[in-house]
């Protein structure tokens, strides 16, 4: 039941009837308290709620609002206007035309509320209502009559505020219902854990580099201000200079809500940074070294947040102090056997208690240390098994990005079907890695990786790129990453020379190592072990097949020479040259020494299947 707004005359503070079965729209203690900063100017709670009422009156018919306002203040006002009028906000992870079509199917009465002149979203559209002209108020605040009745809207906790969408396994967006009561309980628990309760009248101001439409940004840059009694900045700074400027534009105490990719870019320069009171990070695991540097440069503790779209925030950790996560006080994790999951993934952890309304399965591999503490080993779907050895893509990404000189990097597991099968064997699986490292060459980077990860997980190929296509939250959508990998591995892998230099047409280079403990080595030869020639050819053929995304059974070995022995553990470089006929000539080298060479020719069936345009 919605009780509706309470009215009383303005005074030094306002009161809320605690016996009412509702929750207020804002939890600030005074109508004169600052709730937002708009381009460096403060906005009080009174002015904010007056703006909410103005926008609410302008909303068209329709029960669902696709809120794409880029200005965080306008987003928050529109969100609240939808809530007080009984409308539900739709918050998908992307704004692609296909996603918009899915939203229209889910909510046929949806309209788009935006704040740009060039919005082309294919829904009925309403541009954020133009603000009325006002006489200038002190300190830049929009003028509001101090004697006007002060309305604090009261919201039924059971009212659905938003549907937050995640990508389903079939590609269709999955809606997750968020009630006002759930969000209030979640954000209150987070504010208490982070020490952001305003008990002394010194409210923090939140600066967010992440968008308000994403679950993390929604909770930590908008709701944390509304429910925690804090203030937020309307801007979404992206580049390091913009982040520095925005930190300097609002008063202390400041909270920087960001992601690892934004934080890494911010710390890449030696420019002095304004101090913060707290730094929050989420969307991807943060390296301890980067967290320590952030704390030193911003003179503030850095807290990582763990949770999911389904559960909201459930745990935190002080990353610079260790890898252990601490659950919120009332949250529990329980292991349950997952009959539908892979046998080697282990039991699924279910979250319950506190603000989590019903038990929710977590998609991560979690190791419980005790009832309230755990370690995170990455997404369960990111767990990989190669040659009987298991690890996670998150672990490999962490090791890659920890290498000095690597600005950004990611491992990718291609679809096994792209690599074909060897006769009588399982499908050949080869990891690919994309890396931004302009100061490194392939040989140096491969050597550094071998010191950190098992040889079974060495990327083949390792591709140097200028940048990775991360979205606003710093994530790499799987379909975008898959397309980038296909683009860079279809013709040639990364060159063996200087990073970033283009390979010669039709030529490419890879690197690999046969580990000393490989089971095929015993007997070749005791006291002076060498890598068998057939193993060199096996690695070469598999690597070339992975780089060209062609089934390896489409070739036959038409020529091979063994020029010098290769030792176990020795770094080997594979160079190959694709011919117009489709055949491939290759050479394996150890430093400047040629080890083996050969030619792969297309089989008759492969030649017939490749007539016409090539992928």
C-alpha cells in the first residue's frame, strides 16, 4: 500500500512518522542538506524533491520507464519521479537496438526518458523536461520557496522500483525485480559496512566513474546517496584529467566509486591527485599492488565490493590488506550440490539472509574460510581444464596484468569447434590472449608469463592490440571480445618483434615451450633430454591451426626437416607463412638457431571446401 507524501512546514529539520509501514524516498535529516552537486554547485534536498515533483507531473502515460539520462542528477530525479508515480524503471546492461526490442517485448507500454538532443532509441521518447527559468539563488542552488510545504514521499517497501537486466544463457535479457524495501535494506547494510552513516552532519559526496544504469553504479552512486543521506555529483568523469577535476570540484569528504580499468588509467600518470575519504571498486577483481598504489596516491582506504545483480552487495574486502572477503553481518553462504553443473565445478554457494529475500545461487567459485569469510576464485563458467590442469580465466587475467609494462590484457577461450580435432583425440583447445603493452615485445612477455602460469595455459596466440573495447564499467562483453579475437587471429597472430608493429602480409609468429615434466619426454634421452621431433610438429600444427582458426585435419604434412635439437623448457618461436594456394610453410627457432621447418598442404577435401570467399 502506498501511503503517499507527508506534508509539514519547513523548519530546521523534518520528521518522518516511524510507525508508518513505508520508507521515505530520501533519508536526509534536513531539507537544507545538500543531496547533489550539479557542475560544482550544491542542490539541497528541498530543491531536489521539488524537481522530482516537476518531472513526475510531466511523465506521459506508460507504466515502464527506460531511463537513459546521462547526467546523473537527471537520472536520479527521473528515477524518483517514476517511483513516486508508481512507474517501474528498466535498467538493461546495454542500449543496443536488439536490447531495446527485447525491452519493448517485455514492457509494451515502455517509453524512453533521455536528456540528449540526438536520442534515436526506437521507443516513444520524452526528453527530460526543460528547467524553468529562475532567479539566481545563493551558491548556485535552484530557487525554491523556503515557506513552501515540504513533501517527503513515502514508498511502500513492496513496490517494484526497477527491473535490472542481465544477459541470459540464450542471449535474451533476464529481468531481476528490485523492490524499494530490498534496495533500502541492501544500501543501508552497505552504508553501515563502509562507515558512511552521517552521524556527525558531515555527509560524504560521491563521484562515480561508472554509469548510473549499471547495478553497481545504480547502488553506489545514486541509491547510496538517497538512502544513506549523502550527496552525489552529476558528472561521470571518464578520463584521468576529468576524474582529477571532479574530485577537486566537490568538498571533502569525497568517495570515489570506480572500477579497476578506470583506476589503472588514473594512476598511470604522476600527476598529483586530490585526496579522497574512501575509494570503492567493483566489476572485476583488483590487484593488491594497484589497490596499495591507489590508497597511497588518494590518501584513502580502498574497499572492493562483492555481489551480484540478483543479491545486491553482500561482501567487501580491503584489497591492499589481503585477498579475504568479509560477508555483511546478516548474510550467509551455504554450499549445495549442483546437479545441473559440470562435475568438476564443485558445489554451488547459495547466498541468503539479510536483505537477500530468497536464497540465490552464486555464479562464482568461492572457498569458505569460516562462516563470514571466503576467497574468490573467479566465475564458475570461467573455470577451464586443459591437459588435465584446472585454473580460471580470472586468475590468468590477474597474472597477465601484473606483469610490468602491461597496461591491459585479457585471456579468451575460443569455441573448441573452431580448432577442429586431431584423429582419435579430443578437440584441441588453445587459449588466446590480447594485450596492450606498447613497451614490451612478444619474447619478453612470453618469458614473463612462463614465470607466472603453467605451460598448459600459455596463450597461442598472444596478440598485441592498441586498446581493448571495454564498456563504461570496464567490462569486456563476451560477444565483443569474441569478435575482436576472431579479427586478430583469422589471418595472423602477433609478431615476434616489437609490440604493436604489423606483421608482414601472410606471415605470423607464435611462441611455445615444452615443459620439462611433459610425460612424453622420459627416454628422450636420459642425461641429455631433447624434445622429440614429432612433439615439435604437433605443437606447430596445433598453434598454426589455432591462429588461422582452421581445422588441423584439413592439412597434411608434405615436408619436414629437423635442423638442431630443442631442450625441454627452452623458449621456441614459430614463424609461418601462408601461401596463395592455402599451404603453410613454417620454421621453429630457439633464439637465432633453426630447430625445425616444414610445409603443410591442404588436403583434397579441404581444398574443395575452401572454394569461394574465405572467412
